[in-house]
């Protein structure tokens, strides 16, 4: 089937802590994979993407590696900041083109 | 940087009333989408639109919903008779290519928060 599963939140971290948000997907073939971020009161922004297996997407200190062996696309950041507090969505396209989102993971970073 | 704009940012309406949510996609984009997010839940696909017709719609997108691109710049979502359960954040998105192919990025608007009372 077509699905995206994220770890449940909320995730609460102290500033400068290491972040991992897990994401796994089901798919036939190897779709592109995306992480979107939604800051408080704002819309969805593309954070990073990977278009093929073993690709690593990166942006703003965040990274995610497309792992076909484990069908995963975990989001990581070495040192989070208060300004990273947001909701993070893992997503992949369906074979008809629409985006399928995970349920979202809320990250709260405390000073 | 080009962006997708949505108006209004917040709409309050009485149950049974019609609402129109407006979006201005990025000007050279060809594919348009509406998604919704009920508070605290996941982002759900509603409809995709290409070449002046619906290319796909979800089971949520029933006869109460319609979309239109009336003038080549606006892309609207109409809900004919709103229900309490239509309360959600509605996001418009656009992209240059369809199918979210390998090098496509979908650009999202800021959303319209619809509250049905």
C-alpha cells in the first residue's frame, strides 16, 4: 500500500540536543521522499528531499538519508535550536501524484 | 521568491453556509492541489487539478466541494453547505510538474483556517 508512518510526538528536547524523528514508508518502487516543516501559525515548507535510494537530503542543519533496505527516511539534526520548534511531516508522492503525509511530529525545543 | 498566497487567513462561517477559499498559485505552475488538516491530525489530500479539470480527488471531496480556476490566476475551493466537521486548515499547493516526479517540489500556501459554527 501507500503509507507514511512517523514516530509519535511530541518530542521535547533541550537546546543543542540531538534530534531524530523516525519515518518509514511503504511503496512499490522508489518514490521521492520529503520532509516538510510547519512553524507555528505558518504553512507547510519543504525542508529537504531525496529523490533516489541512498541520497541524503540536507537543509538548515537537518539531514535525512533515503534507506531502501529499511524503507526509512529518518530526520536528524545534531544540535537543535529553540527556533526549530515546529511540526515536521514526512511525505512521499503516490503513483498518481498526490502527496501522502505522515501524521506529523511536534518538536518543542526548550532553552 | 515566488509564493502561493491564500485568502482569507481565517474564515468563520455558520453551518449550512457556502464558503469560497481562494488561492493564487505560483504563476508558471501547472498543477494545483487542495489539502486539509483537521486540528491535531494529519494533512489529507482533497483534490488535484490540471489543464482545467480535476485529475484526482479523494473520498473526502464529495458533491459539496468544487474547485475552479476562473481567470488563469486564482484557484478556488468552494464548499456549498458547510458542516461542523469541515472545520480545518485548508492548504493550497502548486507545482510545475505533476506526479511529484523526482525533481518536483510542491509549494504550499499559508493556509486558511475555516471554522464552522
